[in-house]
C-alpha cells in the first residue's frame, strides 16, 4: 500500500489516493493501525482522497482512534500541495468536498508550502455546534463543570465542534487531563475539540489543543479558526490575528464576521509503501 505523509505545523496525516484509497473497505480500523506511532506509520489521522461530483476531490478524515472527523483545517492545507505535486490538478485553487461542506483552498507559494483556505462561516448557535440547551442560543461565556472544576468558555463549530477556554497562564494548564474530560462532557452530544487560549495582545494569542479523537496535537486549523471567532465574540482581539500553536503559527482573518480565512504552512514529510 503506497502512502504519503504530510504535516501541517506538526499535525500529521497519512494520505491515500487513487485506486489505493478506493480499495479501502474499513477506513476506521485501518486508521487505528496505520496511525499507531509504535506499530504503524504514526500520525494524527488518515486522509482518503476520493473522486467527487461536487469539488475537485473528496477528503475523508479518520482520526487516529478510528472516528471520522467532519473537517480538518491542517489537512485541507496539505491536500492541494499533494494534488499539485502529483499532477492531479493544474490550478492553484482547489476545492475540497468534506462532511462540513465544500472548502476552497489556494496555494500561495508551492515551494514554501503556504496555503490559504476559506474555512467557511462559523456556526455559533447551540443547535448548530451542537451543545445541549436552547438550540437558538449562542454558547458564549458558558460554564462547564468537570471533576469539581468550573470552566468558562465559548463553543463554536467550524463544521466540527470546539470549546474555547481563555486562561491567564497557559503553561499552568494540564491540557491532557482537562481536555480528555471536556471532550466527552454530556453538554457536547458529538464530543468536542478543546482549545485553551492565552491572550498575548490584540493581534496575537497562544493556543494549545486537545483534539477530539486524537488527543494533544501540535496544531489544529479548525481550532485556530474557532479560537479567532471566540476572541472576536468576547472582544478579546481584533478580527485578524496570529494564533501561536505548539507546531507553529496560523494567520486567521474574520473580516466581516462571515467567512473565516486561514493561512499557514504545510509540507510533505515522506512517501512509502507499507505491507498490511
């Protein structure tokens, strides 16, 4: 089985395309096997690139635990680079079909791996995210209690659910402990990604993430976008900011509080062949 490994700021993925992707019968068990960092290739997720009737390509993202994600911002930056490098597309503007809808991407600099993505309009009501409670309400400044600790955060969906918590000192937060508990809190019917965010100034924030189905990762594109939306909704920053993650930086813009734009780096790590 031929594969290519990509990374978006340290958030890494195993790509399968063409006949190899079409031949996958059980992507959920395959993802767990391939993504295992000791017994497999090692990655945060498996990406299947499939034919699409609606876009240039259909992208399926299976997390390392075998669950399927609606959308992945970091993977979406990797896909157009992969398609261009293999000659599968000729234009630098590439559309992706995802479970969260059609995503538009643009390769700004192929050699340096910089890609801009229109991440779409964030979904802000409890019903859309989803969060339990009044479906028409926004989940801004909501309180969540877990294991005797109260967290105040803002829930946002970028096609997948996020819970953004502002903290004074990010270095003091046990992301693994609290992220794992918040991910499966009953308030989030489809579980949630969890972002802990420290405001540096009105144009810069520091973020660490616990990803639903993957745990702590180096970066999360949809999480960075959800963070930017939460910052603006809570009057913490301007509507264009740099999100500093463990794996690097993402530039996020929400100019008219409509579509959110994400710009960042991605690259191919290596290609290989694995026998199952």
